[in-house]
């Protein structure tokens, strides 16, 4: 149940109209890394966590709801940046003030060009935010469907990546406006991405073991092989030298991948090296973890009659009349 409070989470302001920047800001309204995508991504992920991981359900629903509030902030800012457009376009009986202000062919052509890039702002919504990105491409669930995989060790990592991308979009947007009030709003939204990244990271850390993502373990014959697939100088670093970051295995640098493949019958005869893990051992871990996670979830969600809420607390009854 959502309860809408009319006041914004952050009191967005603008110094004056700026249709050009409003067009750019659509990226965070209906774009791939925008607030709508974030809200629906975490909202969708939360359902599978409700019974088995109620603490993660709470986290995902809280952040999803906050992202909806951020969508409201972005939409309100776009609306304020387009102030005057709607009223002028309603003056259909004569040339509107906005066109009269665009004195000269060049300025009118510039406005028409902006409308071609994002026509929703001018000829469809007449000065309101549209569910498109800055190029006028409609929002699509394809942006987020791959982020809801039903495994929190994967979903939370995806969420950290999403917060990273959104943070960078805000960082770039800040370079395209000189409005101090708009900068203030964008800085708030950007900072919340940083906060959410840390929340998801902390939640992932409470799921142990959480590497590799999912249940099945990595095959020790191939988990620490680095294939030199480039001609030229040999580049070494912690990604192919020393111990691997998560499994603690010694990286095996394959300088000549073709020879390695030929000598091992297409890697079928490859033996583990630089690791204490064995194929048999990883199979046992996979089987044990699979059974453990399955029992954990099945115990929380038994087959049969179910209801989403176990009880409706009395303390919340007072709010129901306001919905």
C-alpha cells in the first residue's frame, strides 16, 4: 500500500525556464538509468524476497519507494524548467508568446530541432515530463527485466551497478546547467545513489557465502586461468598475477592460448593448478549449498494456502482512512 505525501522529499527549485536542459533531464525520468527504471527494478526484486529474506524485502521496498519519490522530484523539476510552454501552446488562435519571443528564423528552427529530438515536451505533453529518454525513446521494461533474476547475490550486484550508472548520469548532467537551484537538486539525487550503493553492498555482505553469484561453484580447472588474447607486449596486473580477489587462487597466465587448447584437447584434459580446490570438492559444495538454500526458502514459503501479510498491525490502522 502506497501513501502519497504531496510534499517532495527534497524541495526542488529552478531559477527560470530552460527547455533545453529539461530535455536532457528526461534521461533520469524515462531513461535506462533513470528513476523509473530504478524504482521498478527494486520493486520487482522485492517480491521474491518477501518470505525467505524479509529483511532484504524491507530494504528493496524502502529504496524502490524512495526511487519513486526521486522520479517525482525529477518530474517536478522538468515541469518547472518548462514553465510557460503549456500556457503559450494553449494560445492556439494566434502565434503564441513563445514563438513571438523566438524572433527570427534561426531561433525558431532551433526550437523545432529540439522538438524533433524530444517531441513529447512540445507537441505531445505540451510542457510536461514524458516517459522517454532525452532522445525521445519511450521507456521500456527491457531496461530492467534482466536485473530481476530471483537470486539476491545476483540482484544486489546488479543494483550496485545500476546505482553506479545513475550516479554518473547525474554527474554528467551537472555539467550542462548553470542554475544553482537545479544543481542543488541534482547533487541531492546523485548523493542518494551513493548512499543506495552502500546499502546494497552491505546487504550483499550479509548473504554468506555470496561468491560466486548463485549456487553452483566455479570449476577449479578454469576459474583462475587468464588467457593472453592480445598480440604485443605482455601486460600483467592483479587481474592476472598473484591471487584472485575472491577465491584466493593463483592466477595461471596462459601466454599461448592456442597451444594450451591443443595440448589439453580443447581444455577437456585441463587439470586444476594454483588452487587447493578440486572438482569433487566444488561439486560437494554446490550440492550442499543448493540443499541449504532450497530448504531455507521452502521452509519460509511452504506449499499450500498462503497470504501475503500475516497480520495488519493496529498501529497502522489510523493511516488507512487517508489513502
